[in-house]
C-alpha cells in the first residue's frame, strides 16, 4: 500500500492474509497468491501471538515469526499488520518499523491492557485498528478508542468482528448489527471495517457477510486467507484460498455512507414520511398496551396475584412467534421485541402504594 500515515485509506481498505504466521513458506506462498489474485491494494495480515481460548494448541510463533511476515509483505510490496495485546508486542513491532497494528477482541474488553498498549504507542504515528470487545458493550469499544486518543494516537479504525453469543447461532460471533451502528452513531469520525471471518467462523458465510458489510457502508474488510486453508494451524474452517477470496471481494458493492452533496430523492423522502407515521402509530399502540397492563396491575394487586404469570407469558410469546413467522419476521426479532415489551409491561404493573 502507498506510504500513507495520514487520516485514512480510500475505500475499500482491505486487510488480507492468514489467521496466523505459521512458517516462511506458508507466509510467502499466501502473500504471493494474494498479490496475484487481488489487484486492489491491501495490508498483509498475520497473527504472531495467538493464545487460544484453551491452552495446548498452536499458540503462534511470537516474535520468532515477525521476520516471515515482514519478508512476505516486502516481497509483494505491501505493508504488514499484526495483532498486539501487550506492551512487549508493540515494542517488538515498533523496532521492526510496523506502521499498522490491530487490537483483538479479547484485549478491547480489558482497560488495563488498553492502557498498557496506549502507553506503549504514545508518540508514534501507527495506524491502529480496534476490534469490538467480545461482549456486547459498545462503551468498552469506544472507551478503548478514547484511551488511545488520550495517548495521542489519532489514526484509528474500528473493526466489527461480531460478539459472543450464549445461544447456538449460525455464526461464530453474531453481528448484532445494531451495536456497530450505535458505535458509528456515537463516533461517526472513526471509520468502520468488517471482519466476516471471525464473525461467520466458516467459509460459507463469508460471501453474504462481506456483501452485507458493503451495503451497510463499511469502509473495508479484514478477511483471513491461507494458501492451504484446510491445513491451517488456527481457524482452518473460516480461511479461504486467495483465489476464493478474490471472488468474494468481487461481489461486494461498496455503498456510500453519506448521500452525495445536493442529493434529494422524492421517492426516499416519501417513503421515510410513511415510516415516520407508522412509527408514531406503533408508539401510540404500545402506549395503549401499557395502559391496559397498568389496569391489570392494579387488579392483580387487589387480588394478591403475582405480576408475572408464567403460562400467560408463554402463550403470548408462542402466539407472537407464530404470527411473526407468518408475517416474515425473524424469530430473533420477535423474541427481542416481545421480551422488551414484556419488561416494559412489568414496569407499568408495579404499583407503588406511596405514589398512589
Ligand atoms: C484475529 O484476527 O486473528 C483474531 C484473533 O481475531 P479476534 O480478536 O476478532 O478474535
Ligand atoms: Mn483467526
């Protein structure tokens, strides 16, 4: 990529390469194939420090692997990027002249580590990419950005890689899009790129997720690619060959985040008016629902009946899920909507005698 340490890269920004640096041949081989298949500029990624969720598996080459990453990047004329989680990692990378680093999801959760990294990065011009924390906490993500900013790091990107889920889902780390959108609402100045590899956790999901991120107006993608994906020592199921990756990237439509200057569109404006009035109606209906809940609350109190009636809630939810399905609304949405309605309804049924 061009020597560029200023604000941001033009869209789309790609960060491509294997999950882990494994050996010289794997790194050089992957880099050369990437260069051959992908005409667009990119940063070459490779993880060096890879403590896995449970110990015992391949844990990365550490500092020993740094030369392989640098050599491969030089060989194809791009910049290398790796993950740092400790001040010692930052020092090793700075010594080697790295201009790009990323912070992983397990690090963003920890303000102690972020402080340590911020201090190690103070006074440098490194471009830093901060992944969302593993847990669904936008505040921690923004907090990490702020800590880095306080240390004078001003070239920052966010990476959306999905969040841990308790339930079984199709994804390794479900997107919970509303959280990345909330991040962008609070920090529209920080460009957002997507990591469909760690989000999907499997090759089959890369295509769809990448396209969705393009349509959401993201600035770029970090995607894992390996010369022999099935032999990869880490994250084999989600890595793809450089050729496969090229075909995925070709399908992505990079939508503009903001309308062009002077843009006005009668069709969208009319449709938005319709949405606004529907939203108003929805709120009025919810208010009506809560008024009824309140009256029931008064009655339950007189009859000494608990607010929460398990059978009733079970029936309400089952009915809503059935109707939702008929109406083409997802199960996850209906669950969230009704759990939220129910929680609000309970609030309206609490009768505070002192306030009556
Ligand atoms: C990675 O990109 O190699 C990685 C470990 O990702 P995450 O922090 O998103 O789990
Ligand atoms: Mn990985």
